[in-house]
C-alpha cells in the first residue's frame, strides 16, 4: 500500500491510493513460487505500465523477472539488471545515516533542527526550535511539503514547465524556501503528513554534523560497505547509468494522452528526499541488511521501527524512514516506496530479512505495485 505523498506532488499524474487490507492475527511468511508475482506484473503491464522489473529473495534463492518493455519506441524488453530512479526510497538511506550518527553520539534524535540549522526553518509559523530530528524522520514535524506548492508543481511536473526546466539545478535551500512560503500543516508533534521537505532538511543536518554531503555519507556508510554496485546518489547528473530503461510520464493532471520520455532530468529537484538510483537486487540487499542489524545497532534499529499512525490507511505505520505494513495474509513487511518522473518503485522485506522484494515500473500513471507485493508474500 502506498503511504507516501511522493515527489510527484499535488499536480502529479500518479494517483496515490491506499488499499485497506484486513489481516488475521498472525501468519508465517511463505516460500514463494513467484507464479502469482509474475501474473501481477503482467497485469500491471496490461493496465498501462510500459514495463516492470523485479527481484525477490527468499529461502529458496533469488528470483528475477520482467514484464513489458523498457523502450516504447524500439520495443526492447526491460532487463532484470535495470537501474532506475528510486524516488523516496532514498529516505531510508538518509534515515540510516542519521541513526548511525546518533549511535556514534554525534547527534540526538531529540536535537532540534534549530540547533543544527539556525534560522533555516522559519517563516509563516514554521519554527525549527519546536521540531526535532525525530519529527523530521517520521513526518510529524508539520513542515509544508514543497512539492505540493502549485507553482513548483506546474514548473517541474506538468508538460510545459517540465520541458523548460528539466535540467535546472536546485539547491536544498531553494526547496526549503518554497516550503517556508506556506503555513505549516500542523503544530509539530500533533499529527502526521508526508512531507518531502522533512528529508531535504534531514540531508542538510547530515552535512552540518559531518562536514560532508549527505551523498558522501551514504556512499561511505551504506553503499560501499554493502557492495551496492548499482546504487548511486547522482547529484546533478541527468542520466541513469546503464543498463537501464527509458522512463515515461503523462506530465499532466490526467492519466490520458501521450506518454513522454522523461528519462533525463536533473534530480536536484528531489535532493535528499528522493534523488537516488539503484536496482532491484541492491534494494533487496539493502533492506535485508538493515532489518537484520548489519547497518544499525539494536537501539537505533528499534527507534527506526517505532511507528506513528498513518492517517486513513489501516495496517500501516511510518517509522523513521521506514514503512511498516501488514498484508492481507498477515505477513508483516518493512520497506519504502518511491515515485519520481517516469518511475514508481517499491522495496520491502520481512522483519527477519529472509524474504525480500524490490520492483520498478518505468511509468508513473498506472499499475498497482501493492498487488505485486500481495502476490509475492501472500500468493494472491
């Protein structure tokens, strides 16, 4: 189930929907034969997604599959080794770095944003003195989501604006400034709302604490130790490394009309809220390592898995850059989803890290990624 308001923003073509799933009290994870998963991937293509790539790992080994095409012009199929923009899955990497810094005693989750970024979160009622690092990471800060700004959405998500501005370089401060031009969504700690601004600010905190960019810290602390060879933090690089497929978007408020190739863009518009690139194999490795304690000490992993209620979506909670969901068959999975121009991704794993799934649609207007997860872990 999708519990984010993704980088695509209010004017996006992606319809972010929640599937209410009723679960029995408990159920043991099953060893998947992946037949239902493949059928769900095929169904997504029939519904309009150009192509799907997925990797699953369980007790029986690694399974990789694709459906549909990676290039609408040539008909070239998708590859199981495709690299793609992962959008808000970036948030789990950012949170992992901040929790490592807490474990090292270099910051506290209860530090205020004001302590590290004096005067940055101010304006129209925003006050960084009342917002902690924890509230950034679990989206209880109340900070306005910059991608929900109408002008920003028209400029970067709709057709005319996108083609004029797709290669713009935006600094984190620019994105925060957009958010500060609006009132907060609520007083800090009193409610929950997904805000990409939270993680832009979190990346700025990492840089302030370490003296290095959040990208360097992710590379040094996560990507290199785990050997994630397909994973990168592109900064202002506009292309996706090969092997990769083309990415497509309707670039409109409706899901009708032509699909435009949006593969190349400057991901600085997403910053530490969603600029990363990876592949399905790396994402399954990352989430499995995270949930089994290879990246965080027990205390910090417990903090990450302490969730708050996601309003209006049963059987889901949001931790610190980590989504907790219970599927219809009672299987419990942890992970995150992500959306950015022409790319819809999702990665989850069981709490023991033994059964993982990561997938990507190279289109942002159709398809049901939740159905693929249900198929993989519940067989339907």
